[in-house]
């Protein structure tokens, strides 16, 4: 009783020390925070929600006007825009960009289907850190203006048409740029290209340097080998790189002392100008290599990457793969060599059979997390002795995820091999169709998979409904740039679609 009275007394003394709320109720603890911290809270809110904080109390009313704003301006409207309506939107954008009240804006995204206003060339708030322009039209020429972006760290240009000199002008005025995304850029070039829909310029003529650029994404663009080589050579601290569906460069060769993550894919359509060979000659810090789908025409060679930890999705449509001294053709080892013991997370996209999977586990004996996406029924040969012993199963494999699991005899036989032989297994997750993931069905799977006879008594089995909208084998671009997460574990994914934002 004394303890309760003591706790109650402390609470009463605390309430007496704090001023009551404006309605006479409990003290408003949040409003007691400093203006700078409250301004940061407002900055994280959407523009409309930030404006509505003025109704909370008198304490909040002046904060909206002084807080740095992150604004998302969407002027896309419908599929078509009448001249009168677009003229009105132009005036809105003009007045908005010229307003002194946005001089402290830190993040700005502009989505426009029509012509961009000329005043865009003078929009350069000193505090701007993130700028995204998405427009199916041409960006005004920036070569004659002297604006700069002294604080800009992230720049995204999506679906825009821009001249070579204008693009060089923008990039030359971003001294601390860390993240660059060029997605579906159309650029006037003097370069011959088989695929002329999307082009970016030969940056070698601009002699631009990117001393702070850490993240680079080139998506659905056309760039020559010399231009790409020149661009990469001027990124001395590059950490993550994505080359997705690029044309123009048939062969890419990379040596980097700072690169830690790479995502790459070939063109999704037949093209003589698509990427054919991707080679990492020397990358001592490389931890993640993601061959994104499609990569069925792409030869991948990694000569030296001693810290490679995350690899996949590997699939038998990759014609040739070299990892150190190991050489694969359609993911079949054709030149025996020392195993790659650095790989801890492995993703496989295949119609998996035990010959295929156990063969790869011999090549990567220290895998701790195994992710398998099955696009046809699994194949199991009833000859477990031919797969034993496996160091990976005996000492290392802790987590297994099977996507597209179906209740077929061949599937269950394949799974039971891991259930009965993975001695240090901690968890096994099955991603199944939503209509199947019900309690009665899950209980039946536990019985059929012989989980009571599992080699690791600590193992837990989880069935999860497949709620994803896209392909099961897609690794989102954002995850390629995030070294802290497992890119194949969809339970950790909070992004929508394949966007970087």
C-alpha cells in the first residue's frame, strides 16, 4: 500500500509541476518540446496534415509558418489537360515556386504531364536536400542560369526530356550529391543508338566529378560504354550501383575500392544493344550482388570480391556465371574449384530439385539464409544418401523461405529433406496462396511435412499468405541500396512497387 501511495504521490507532483492543457485537462507534454523539435515533427508530415496542426492549440499556430516543409506537389490531373486548365495550373506552380515562404523547403517532388514553367530554372532553395522531377515533357534549358543546389543530396529525374548541356549543368551544380536516379531519360544526343527511346548523354565531354555520390541508379536508359565508364570513374566514393534494363553498353567492367552493393539486369526485350557482359574485376568491399530479372542474356563475372555475402536470385537462365574460380553454365558448375565461404544469404529462382540446390550449397557451404522461389513443381529424387553429408545443413543453415509452395507430393518430399537434415535450422517459412493459408490447411501441412521428426528441435514453421502485388522474384530497387536488410525477405519490405522512394 505504501508503494502505491508513493507512486501516486510522484504522479500528482509531476502533474502539479506541468501546466494543464488549454481545455483544463491533462498536461500537454508534446507541446512542451522545443520549437526546433516540433518543427521537425511537422516537417515529417504531409503538407495538408502539417497545416492542420495549427488547430491543436495556440502553441502550434506559429510553428507551421516557420517549420521547414517537405512538399509533394502533384499537378498530373487526368490523362488530358485543357489549355485553360493547364494555364491555371501554370500560374499555381509559378506563384508557388516564387513564394518566399518555401525558401527553407528541404524535399520537393513535382509531377507534371504538361510543359514545365520557365521559373523552374530559378528554383533552388539553399536547404533543399531531395529533389524529384517527373514530367513527360522537356525540362527548360539550365545552361544560361547560375543556380546551384549546395545542400542537394538526392536527385531523381523520371520520364523527362533534357538536353545534354542542361543535364550537365544540373549535375555540375550539386557539389554534395549522394544519390542520383535517372529513370527513362530522353536526351538529345549525337550518339548512334539502336534503342532510341531513352538516352542519356556522353558525360565524358562534360568532365563532371561526383566526389560525394554514394548511390547511383540508371534505369531504362541508353548509355554508351565509354560514357558509362567515364561516369563510374568520376564517382570515387560510390557505395551502391543499379544498372537496370540499360541499353547501349554491351560490356561493363568495374573496379571499385568502395562499392558494396550492385544490382544488374539485361534488357527485357531482344536487342543487339543490350547489356551482354557484366564484370567486377576488383571490389574488396562488395557485399551484395543482385542479378535482377530479366538477366537471361547476361554473362556475369566476379573476379575478386572476398566479402560477398548476399547473392541472388540465381537462376538457370543466366548463361554463364563466374564467381572467383568457380564457373557455372546455366547454374551448373563446370569447373571445380574452392568453395565461396563468404556467402551467407542465397536466393534461388528455379524449378528446384535436390541435385541443383544441394550442388549450390556445396559451392556456398556457409549459407545461413536460403530463399527459394519456385515457378514450377519441385523435383525430388528419393536418394538422400547422395546428398549427404553437407556442411551447410550440418552447421550453418538457420533460415529457409519457400515462395510459391504448393501441396504436391514432389514439393513435400523436397521440403522434408531440409526438415529432416538441417541440424541447426531455426525457422522455415512457406509463402502460399491466400485462399490456402487457413488454420486447418496449415495443420495438415505440419503433419505431412513430418515437422515432429525435424533434425532441429528448435526449428519453427510458419505459413504466410502471399499478399504481394508484383512478381515473386522481384527485388525492389530500394533494397539493393539498403545494406542493412535481407533483400529477399519480403516480410521486411515496406515499399510499394519498384520505386526508390
